[in-house]
């Protein structure tokens, strides 16, 4: 035990450098990494180290107090919030994104999915690419007589949360059999770690399907499908359709920003869309750290939003930004 | 280490020095003892921490944790069976390949090869044991998995598809691929320790058999191998313990599916792999403690196997544990 | 076919089979090395050693921070693991009675067999959570636990190998036991002990699983030991499972560098040992 004491006492020497550690969602990781890099260039004394370990990880590590702030694409539940007693957790929406069904089917570039079909595939009821349900949505498309390899997330993921939440909204069977969570008991398929892992598996596995944030499909030049929205139209995720999904929520944003925009109404609203949040403590003891984090939030809501479209995310609606800027004042 | 009792009436300078040095011996004894004891204490502490942190899961599920088949974070129902099954199955596949291969090579290296060649080959095989697990994983993802998916698994389905073990889609990842990677990671242990056990068989045994007219193979298979069987068995146990606890390479090719499947081609999960994937990200407390309890189960499994392996190896080679 | 001929045929076939087993098993190492060289050597360039990793999806960058990070974590592990292993080994070989060394030896073997992922859990609960940081300390602590048993058993084994005549000679000349150990016994066994320590370092250098929840990762330079730190093995893991071609390229390069380092350490330890034994004999 001698050396444990020795080692612990050495470890207690605090560091003077201004580094902020954050961890969480992989969904917004590409834009966060760009933001933190650009912010570091503009403010050389602040460095934000962001590790994309999954939304579940972001929440868990924030609750454990092993990171300065977390990031998640599912809002924390009341139960999770009640476990944090030292401070209150504030949700700051950062950007909007769409979750797309991405697939690796040779010869079929653009497949359409209705919510029910997607649920059927992930429940394991639809096993072949040339299943009648898929053929019905895709008349004229030559779908192969091959087994569907289903790919899902293996880690606690906000992307999974939003995806399973959407499937629950469109499929009663999914709702009763599987349910909604960051990690669920998947009926079929392979697990990949992070959005990267799912994209990697789909890319390497012929006749597979997975779900990832739009940017991962775009960056890797992977095919992704259109989904039937609440208005009955097949829409593909892009800047406009995701923004339209957020339009309703932007008007009636709850005070704590915890809101779901899945299966939103609107003629061209993309049905699997979500805000993604930074989870920030309302008490930050270290004054320098507090200043860096609030500076970053201001920067993110103004300059930072300009990066969104280039990386296939949708920027925050104006009303939401105005509301969030008021919330910054709550950080003490 | 008796205490130096100085009874002499006159204490000269040199005697004082001797006493000081004797005391020095005691200080050295104490200091080294503390270091040695810390090894014991830290191991006990490890078990204690695993026990404490698995508390919520142990109280909630009791022994049904070991037999539960669902792993459902939504309903907070956690059962370890799919992972125990996956861990044991992949290890068995690994041993089915690595035992014949390893024992075969060990026989060649101990009985047939000239000592120089034998030593060189053993050295190379032992180097293989030093290759980091993540590198096996890297190679598996980009070389083994595509080969399995494109050629091996369709072939197996075509020829042995009537067996439930070889049905279902060819994913490339899954129990079989994980088992294959584990076989490569375990045979260095088998070769190196079995060879040593075979080499420690007295030469008279071989000579007697040969003198009775046995061929080289007969003397090896019927006399030498049975003589060294405990050591060989020990090497297999050690390989098994390594296969059970192996994390990275398996995590990268197992497919991460929480079901229990008969087909060797289907994706599954092992204990180590689910801990690696879910540990930092389990949001519920029961979920986290269930993962720690899985760690405890894995610890117990490897502990028993290691102890058995040590006993067997000591029994045949008469030496302490030897890692390649 | 008569009986003798059949027996001879079986003999020849089986002996050939064992030879084939040997060829297969020995060639695996060359296959691995070859694959890594073919896929990785072009990417092991100046950038790889000097640049930081870039944001996901961007092409270029290197692994400078991971290489240094691995070094730091291994240094911490060695700073804890080598003294504990060495001193503990001295106790087992020179001071211990019967019961205590037996218990320590058994627990060391037990610790040696603990799966690396379980060590990771332990380090997370006792270092990361109380310190409120993923850190190089936590990673180093986890790796030190894997190093200790190797160093301990190597030290004990080689100290025991020192002939008793050396011990008795020194004691007879009036040297104390401590003095004897420091100036006679340890020097006589130093090659062996050094070998054990190098093997210990080589073993932990490639470990990934204990680092996943302890040192985590960092896309920048870690400014202190209290911060999350990138390491080469975990970088290979994250790069390998990603979808980006450029990251795969870097994973191969990192794999090649790591493998070469580990193999060199192992070969070096063998070389040290062979020199040691020949010196002892001569």
C-alpha cells in the first residue's frame, strides 16, 4: 500500500494549465472537434479535449464528475438529473442533425424506407433486401435476394436513443418489445462502437444497413435512404429538412431545452432529427474554467454556427439561440 | 533474523557499527517485506473493489445473474449467460485449433528438430506471444474478417450447412472469427510450455521404447507424450485462461450481439468485450454494477484455471510457473 | 502392405504433420510482420512522429501525442512496477520464511492472470473516480499492476539462481546480509533481473484494455499527468474501427511501430540474458 499513498499524493499536485476535458456523443463529434480546434486558435490559452465515447458515456462521466462537461444527443432524464447533487445540469443545444439509414447494397443507390419497414428490419422480421415491404416502398428498384446484415450501436448512444425513440413512435411492436434507451436489447444484428464503428462496419459489410448521423454517411461517401415522414412524404436528410423538423420546437422550446423533435409534422420535415446538447454544470468552481466555458458557449452560438451547414448539420433556430444566451448567465 | 542482543561489557566502535548494520538488515527486511506485502494487499483490494461495486447487481439478481439470458438496459434486467456462453464457446473453438497445432509443433520441436533449429523456432513462437492484442484485432478486421465472409463462411455453409452450427448469414465477424484469432493468440503458450514438458521426459524412456523396436512416432506418441501429459494439460489450461480474458482482439471481431446463438457464424459477445464496450457508458447504476459483476465472474474463471494450470505444470516439470 | 511398412508409413506421415504444424505456427509471426510492413511502412513518415491527430474525416496528421503519451504512461507504470517487483522479489528470495512468500507468490501469479480489462475496472474505481479525472496516472497505475508480477517472479527466480557459495563467502568476510545482497547477490543476478523488467515493460507497452477507462484518449498534448492522455495502442483501436480510409492508414502505421518496438524489446531482453549467462559461466 506504500506506493499507493505515494502515488496518490503525487497525483494531487494540481495542474495550472487551462485545459477543459469533455466527453460524450459521437453524433456531433465532427463539428465539436472542429469547433474546439478553431476556438483554440482564437483563444490559444484554452484547450478543450473532447472524447467521443458516446452519449451514455457523456452523462455517466458527468455524473461521476470525471469530466468538466458532457455532451449528449439525448436529454438527461429526471432520474439522472436527481443524482447530481453538487450542482444543476444545464442543457445547451448546439446544432441539429439527422440520423440516416445508411446501407451497403451494391446496385441500389437510393432506397426508400417507411418507418414500419425500418422497424421490421431492426426487429428481424424483414430478413431479405427483396422483401415485399421494401419492394412496395421502392417500385422499380432492383433489390437483391440477399440477407440483410443489421448494424447497430454497441455502446450507450444518443443516436440509438433517438433512433429507438423514432421506431417506438412508428411501430407499436418495437415499443413493447424493445423500447427506448441509449442502449437497448437489440433483437438482431452486429454492434459497432460509436457512429464511426457503425459506419465502418456498414462500409466493410456488403448488404448491411446501419444508422448514423448524416455527416458520417457524407464524409464516407456512403449511400443513405429517404424516410417517410409524418406527412407521408419520403424525405432525405439535409440542412432544410432537418431545420423544418425543428421549426415547431423552436417556437415552443421548454425552459430546460429538453425536447424531442422526432417524427415532427411538416411537409418536408425529416422524421429522425434531433438537437444535440452540451451538459454543463451551473456551478463551476474554477473561475478561469468558468470563463473559458462561457466564452466558448458565446462563440459557439455566434461564430460557431457558421460551420454547421458545411458539416451537414443544421444551425440552431434564432429563437433558441436568444433563449440559450440567457441561460449562460445561470452558470455561476 | 534474530534480534542482535549485545551483551558484551565494552562496546567498541566496531561493535556499534556491526549492530547498526544488523539493524540495517532488519530495516531492509522490513522494507522489502512491505513491498512484497503490497502485492498481496493490492490483489485483495482488487477483489474487494469488484465485490463492493458489483453490490447493486448482486442484491438485485442474486445467482440468477449467472443464468439470466437477457441483457436489457431499458428494463434494467441483466443476465450473464450470453456472455459466459460467448466466452466459453470462442475459447473452445480456439483450443480445438490451437491444441493439435500447438502440441504437434511442440512434439516436432522437442523430438525431431535439431536443438539449434528448435531453440530458434521456439524463440520465434514466443515472440508471437508478445504481439499486442490490438494488433491481432487490427489484422483481423482488415484481413481475416473479409476472408471469412467471402470464402470460408460461404464454403462452410455450402458443405456443413445441414448442421445448425453452420447456418445463417455470413457476417464475417462472430464466434468463429473470434475463436480463430484466439487460437493464434494461444498456441504460443501451448508450444512453449508443452515443449518444455516434453524435453523434461528422461531420455531412458525414449531409448527403451526405441530399443523395443518402436518407430520414432510410436515412442513419441505412446511413451513420451503420456509421460508429459500433465505439463501439456497445464499448458492448455493456461492457454484457456488467456483466451477467456482476452479483450481487444475479440472485441474487434466478435460482432457485439447480446443473444445466445447456436450458429458459429453469428455474432455474439464475450464478457471482456461487453465490459470494454459498455463500461464507461453505462448510464444506470445497476447496469454499471452488472458490468463489474461480469468482471468478477471473469476473474473467478481465470483464477481457477490459472491455479489448475500452475499445479499441473509444477507436477510435471518440477519447476515454478514459467511464462513464455 | 505388411505391418512394418505400415508402421513406418504412419511414422513418416505423423512426423511430417508435426513438421507442418511447426511451419504453420512459426510462419504466423512473419505473416503478421509482413502484413503490417506492406500496409504500414509508407505511412510511417515524419508527420506520423511529429504531428497531432486531426479532427475526424480530415486527411493527414500524425500520432506524436500518442507516442509521447504511451511513453509517459509506461514510465509511470515502470516507476511503480519496477521497484515493487524488485523489492518484493528480494524479499521472497532472501528474507522470507515459508508462509509469507508462499502467499505472496500465489497472489502474484493470481495478479498475473487477472484479465487486463478487469485491471482497467479496478483502476477506474480506485484512481479515476476519486481523482475526478481520466489521467496518465490512472493508466500508469493499471499497467503497473500487470508489470509487478513479472518483475517480482523474475527477480526471485534469478536471485535464487545465485550460488550459495557466493552468499556464504560474503557473509564469512563479515559483510551484513543487506551488504551481501546489494554488492554480491544482486550484481550476480542483474542480467536476469533486467531481462524480467524489460519483458514486463514490453508486455504492458502494447496493452489497450486497461487504458480504455483510465487514460482514455486526447487529441492534443496532455499538459499534465492529471489529464486524459493518448496512447499508441488505444489509438490503433479507435482508428481501426473508424470508417475513414486515412485513419486506417494511420492505424497500420501505428501497428507497425508498436509491433517493432515490442519485438525489439523482447529480442533485446533475450540478448541481455544470453550475455548474462555466458558471463556467469565464464
